């Protein structure tokens, strides 16, 4: 395959993508005096229209996306995002409005935000929401800050946050960034929190326990009520990582399980395309006791008029400019309203069914460390393939040759050589079968021709990359002089 050159490399002096008629009015260079013209920018690419179109079209085809095929990246909930959400978010009234515009012209936007808050409250069983955080990780930090503010307000600042060993890496880093000492809680043989271990390490120095439910193995924490009781009895808070909400919609609610604070990932569960780095949205829901600490401003509605309330003395302050990633919130609202309560429940039911279909079909072909029934995702490992010298990375890379996105690898950390598969509800049985066929083919290749896996991918635009080198020595700016 030919390497697509950089746009700077296909430049031909004098070429342009368009031509304009001669000016028939006086030229006003002063209007743009602070903006350099193309002629003044060194190395500005000079290409024709077709060259630009072909360059970017070819580049776009080197990427993989959910609109192209199966995307089983576990924990990330890479569902298909209905196009109607995009249509709604692209309406002029949304895209052209400005957060600084007067409140009386922004009433519709505030209604969108308030309605989304209320629906998220119903879905999760929490009492109030902030829509400000831009991602799950920021939501976690905000949740931790709320807990800290509340404990300090009680004159009982604490030091420790307990986190199970199966947790997503952002959990310990959020707690740590918020100034807490992180202590690990072990998982038992069924892959859930060891309640006895928790009871041993809980103390009045524990500010919170961060729990993901279902956890990152896709397993529901059956002892969740016991866990929240143990934590609450010592005056601590329960933070629930709601990234796996796709398994629970319309079936059960974190608020009813005793969670005091949760974050959601609108870009995962509530349908915004993600994976390219954003935009995302990580709303945080709280119970009544944490509400006074929510970020300002809060949206209020009095006699049908929406307004912002900044008069909140205990608030942790603003955590983001304006009111959240507005258009992501619009898409989530469009998604929730278009599915309705029954539709949302069906989302989770099918997500769980699809994951269990894959699990059953691949059981015995790939190693399953935990036999506990799981919900919306399944975590296999490369244990059976290791004896042929094949690792999870080889399996993942080979899937690229078979026109599928690889699953999440090497996470959760408690499964060595993990392959974490989350099909989501949007995949048809036909697509699930294509995937399990591909995985079966790879298992056969591991036995018969392991070299083909170790050198995979063979068909992709680039072969195996040195990811460490790319992370340590990123080339963020092309300089022609580097040639
Ligand atoms: C994705 C994820 C997060 C972090 O969310 P971002 O939106 O990527 O910041 C946290 N916990 C779990 C379990 C996740 O899957």
C-alpha cells in the first residue's frame, strides 16, 4: 500500500483549490490585518481541489469506525449512534446559539438541559445532576470533590478511598488527584468484591468506596446492598462508576442500590460517536446530601421560566466553561426520548443477550477466567493460545485483517492477557456470527500457523507500530526541513 503523503509533501507552488473573479470593488486588506494571508504563511500547502478531496478521502479510509463494522471495544460501549440524534443536534437553533446570549432567547436550551437532568435522575434513581463534566474521568474527579467538600463541611475530612482491583484506571487516578490515598480491595474467585476483605479494611478514615456495577468483568455485584451498608455504617460514601450503565437501563438503578454519587458517560451509554478523543459528556448524579456542593450554576425553573442559580455558598464552583458539552447533551436527550422507557430497557436486555451469545459461542475456544454469569460484556484471555506463543496482542491485530476492530486488551488487570468484548445491543446476529467465526479462525491459526498471527496485521495501512515510541516521541508538527 502506498503511504499517503502529508499535505505539505504534495504541494506545487501556484496551485489553488479555487479561483475568484477579479475584484470590482476597492480592496480592503485592513479588515484582515491581524490574520496572515496564505502567501505569508511559510510552507502553506498549495494544492488543487481534487488533490485536497482525494487526500482527505484516502486518509478517512485508513480509519475504522462503527459505521463500517463491528467495534467490540469492551468497557467503551461502542454502539451505533442513530443518525437522527445528529440531525437534531445540527438544528440551527442549537448550533447557532451562544452561551452568553440573553436568558430569554436561550430558554429552549435551558429546557433541554433541565429535561435531560430530570430524565437522568429517573433512569439512575439519583436526586440531582450536574451536566458540566466533559467525560467520565472528569465526572469521577467532580464526584470525589463533592465527597471531599461534604466531609470537610462536616468537620470530618478523611484520607482513604477504597477501590477494587478490577477498577478502570481512571478511578484510582481521580481519587489520587483529589488528594486521597488509594487502597485496593481484592476480588474473590467469582470476580466480585470480596465483602470480607472490604469489612476488614473499612474504617472511619475511609471517605469513599468507588464501585463499578456491573464491574469491568461485566459481572453484577450481587452483594451491592451489603457493600453500601458496610460503607455507610462507617460514615463513608459510595461512588458508583456508571460507565457500564448500558447493562442496567430500565432494569435497576444505582440510586436504589445505595450509591451516593455516580457519573454517566453520555458518549457511551447515550449514543454519541466517540473514540476519536471527544467530544464527551460525564454528568454526575448525587443524592440529596451532596446536592449543596454541586458545581454552579444550577438550572432552576420558576413559573415556567428557566434561570441560572449561582448563589450556592457550599458549591465546589465551576468545573468547566459554560454548562457542559451542550450538543452531546442534545444527542443524549434525542436518544432517550426517541427510545422511551421501554426502548431503553430493551437496549440493556439486548446488550446483555448479545454479550452472552458471544460468550457461549467462544467458551472453550478462548479461556474464561471467571465462570460467574456476566451481563453486557465478557472477558476472555489468551491462556489457551499462549502455548503456541500467541498473545492477546496478536489476536487483536489479526482481527484487523478480518475487517473488525479489536476488543479491549489487557484490562481489567486481574485477567492476565485479557480480551474484553462488549458487542452492545446494536449488532445483529449476523454480525455477531461474523465476529465469532473470525475468533474461531484465529484460534485455529494459533494452533496451525502461529506466525501469521505474530506478524498481523497484514492488510492494514500500517503494520505493527511501536506504540511506546509513538507515545514517547510524538511528532506533533511537521517541519519540511526534517526531510
Ligand atoms: C470509559 C470508562 C471510564 C472513563 O470515562 P471517559 O469518558 O473515557 O473519561 C471510567 N470507568 C469505566 C469503567 C470506563 O469504561
